[in-house]
C-alpha cells in the first residue's frame, strides 16, 4: 500500500493530492491510504474541479476543524504532524511500503512539537536508517545531496569523503533498481568551489575530500558504475542535463536545487534514499498564496505518486525485494 499524507491543510497539499489521486491510474488509486482529514481532501478536490474523482479513496487521521486555506495556524500545524506520524506508524507496522508526503510548514510543524528540519530527518530517525540521501528526480536531472539542511557557511566543515561515498552508493543503487538506468550507471560528483578548486588555488576541498571520495566510490562500485569528478560546478549540471551522466552527487542544498528547479520545476520529485520503504514528495512548498484558489500546479505531486508506485513495484520484483 501507498500512504499519502496531506501535509499542511492550510496549504496546497490537499488540492494537489486530490488532483494527483483523481488522475492516477485506478490501480494506484486503489492502493492508496490518505493520512488526513477526509473533509479537507474533499475541499481540495472541489477547488481543483475533481470532486468526482476520489470515489473509493480511503482516509485515516483526525479531523482538523477550523483550518482555513491560506491561513496557517496552530491547528493546521498540529494536524500535519499528527498525519505524518500516523503514516510513519503505518509504515513501521508494515501496512504501507511507500510514503508520498505533501508539503508541510516547518515553522508551524515546529510549533506543534516537530523537532526535525524536515521530512527526511524525521524518517531517518524513525526508521533508524544509518545513511539517507535527499535526491531529486526529474526528466532532465537526477541529483543526490551530500549535505542537506546545512547553512552555507558550515558546508565545507560538514563534507566528508565517507558521506560522499555513501550517497554515491545509494544513488548508484537507485539509478539501476528504481529508475531503470542501464548498467553501468554513470555518476558525476560535483566539486564545491569555483572551477572545482582550480588545483587548490580556489579551495582545498576538492583535493582533500572530494577527489579521494570519487576514487573510493569508483573502487566500491566496480563494474556497476562509472564515476567521474570532481566536476566543475558551473558546467556539471548542463553536462548531466545533456545526458553526460545518469545522476550527480551535489555538495550542498542550493547547488542542487537551483538547477533542478530551473530545468525540472514542474515535474521534479524529492526521493529519500536509504530507507526500508519508498518515500517521495513534490518539489515545492505549501504555497499559502495559492491555497483554496484551485490554481495550484499539481504536476510534481502527480509525479511523486506515480514514481512511488513504480519504485515499489520495481523493488518488489527485485531479488532484494523478494528476499
């Protein structure tokens, strides 16, 4: 089963979720449990003009009365946290093997006791995952992050060869298993500094951390992958978009997200690698200014649901999934 969380009920989550479900393959829709308020989901469906497309969709979760679209509140914050925790409990109990999470408000979730920077960190803790990787999958780019919610001034100190290798291994596995890339998969590791350090003149991280990680990753993956890097950051994403590699390992959040949102904004999906379940989400936020208007763009949520369905099917059919 696929668990879908409504996210912040004051945001566009209920609308994009309703649209995605209404336009999903019927077999996918039958495999979904929505963790959220059924009335709020119905309100989202009405706003998006798909009120007749949710027949048979199951909802679980406490009600969130009084929530107004576009008006974040304590009630909305509490509801989004409760629904997410309910979905995680269902996954840990084996009732669902994939999660698709609509956007939450980190600010209002924190006021409700959410003690994590985002979904990724919560899921890593709840599933006791040794390593996870935030990865963005779009039609033109697939990018995994070596560091995630880290202030820019702290990125250099946070980078380690061990982390880059771990992310590269998770990315290689997902490219082959989940995304059906031909073996050997091709992975590019992006540098940190201008010109990838220019031989040490513009920074030492490439020589001290990234290049050793590239060499180690290549040895670990062997014939399963071709690894290149450190790639010059200002050219790496164009290289990937033109088909030069199947996926990139980026060093920090905005290094990855700026090109992803430039090239694949409508269709990019956030995937958490390293969990025992599939987890995807749309690559956008709560968009309070659009909530309730019916003008939210549902493509990324629809892509997240479709990708989760494909990934769980492929994993179930893989040797590891059948074990």
